[in-house]
C-alpha cells in the first residue's frame, strides 16, 4: 500500500486565533506553475487577488519562504496562506471558563457566539477567542453548540487527544441536559420521549421531520410554569441531530422562545442587535474522561432571560 506523505507543520502562525489555509497540490494535472493551479483552485478570489497575494509573498512553502508566481509546479507540494478574514461585529458577552486542565477546557458559551469558525463567523467564535485569550493555539473543539444556543462546550488542549474526546459524543457516552423556555400547554402530557427522523439539507436554514426510522430522540420534561403562559423545560437529547431540540419542541406545539427558524423562518435581526436570544441553554455536561478516567460533571450558571427577567425580555 502506498503511504501518504507526512504533512509538514505549518510555517505560518495563527492570525487572530485562526489557522492558515493549507493546500496540497494534486499529484497529477496540467499546470506548469504553482500560480496556474492556485488561480484555478481559488477561482472565487479572482486572478488579480491571487496575483496580489503572490506579490505580497502571502503564499509560502514548507520552509517558510515565499513561493514565487513563476515557481514550477511540484506534484504533492504543500502551500500555506492566510485567507482574508471577514469584518465581524464583536459579540459583547463574556466567554466563561468553567474548567481547565492539561487536557480539556470547558466553557460556558453565551448566546450569539458560534463555537467554531464557519461562514461569516470566524474570529468571533468561541474557539478563536479561547486560542487568543488562553494562549492555546492547538486548542480544538470536541463538539459544537449552535451559535444561538448558550451553555457548556468542551474543547481539547492536545490535538493527539481530540479524537478520544470526540468519540465520547459520537458513541453517546456524554450526558447532556438542556433547559428551555417555551409556551405552556396544559393539555400536553409530559414527560415524554419524542422520536422522529430529522433531515437538514445543505443551504436550507431549517431542518424538518420526515417519515422513516427515527434518528433523533429527545426526552422533554416540564420543570415549572407560571401565570403568563410560559414554562421552563428540561430537555434530554440522546442523539445529536442538527436543531434536534428546536425541531422537537416545535413539533410538540411549544416552540422555544426567540427561535428565528421554528415554527417559521423570520427575517434576521440587524447586525449587532443581539436581542431576544434563543431561550435554550446547555445546562449539564457529564462524562468519564477518556484520558484520566475522571468523572466530570459541569453545570452552567447562566440564566434564561425570558424566565429570570421577563420584563426585560418583553421590553426588547
């Protein structure tokens, strides 16, 4: 069996907590120069932008030296560069570290902050912030939490251990407990376990349920309700489909407050508004550490505004 060549370490440092882009040139192709391939590969940027990056010495090889635009094409060669970062409005809420040791970092993420870089959210993400604030450039996410959901997220310190922690989530060996604020329906029998098949199509904002073998299972419990028609719920997912809890709560006729997708997709808030956050919180995270054997139980101290300060919520 032909062994894949070892990937050399990046010659470029992170920028704002974001790794440089690594490109490996194909083993076969019609390109005479490195530039020809990159112009084709980065076609969205335009030939002029690529040429400008060559002039600025932005493309570097494994030795850290700038790659010339007329450099001969070398099959299998690695090239690194920093992508132009989008302008982002800072998320004005703290990212609280709940636990930190030599293996993991657990944080209590605020609403509106994405877990990892994606789309237009790059430097304003929990991962990029933590890399900068904790000076841990190798930090990685063991799982993800929706940008609109607040609560506990697990990160790994050592890249070689990341797979062990990610396997906890893949193999369903993590107990996750959520809280949500939603309408109270006295006719809805709770607790109950909701099972359905959820599909999330690429490019479509909302997920939806279809007929077929269930791939999403959630237990829904009523914690308390009050006279204004709202209730607080405990949500216990045993699977991890995209938007699973939001879809299941909507299917029960009690969509979570502040949800811009369920039951209907609404127009996005103005940039930087940060109003009426989704009233969903990842409250509990429990697991046996696969490296140390320690039994971990973490608890978010965040409050859901629609329940803790209903007047402030209503005034937004």
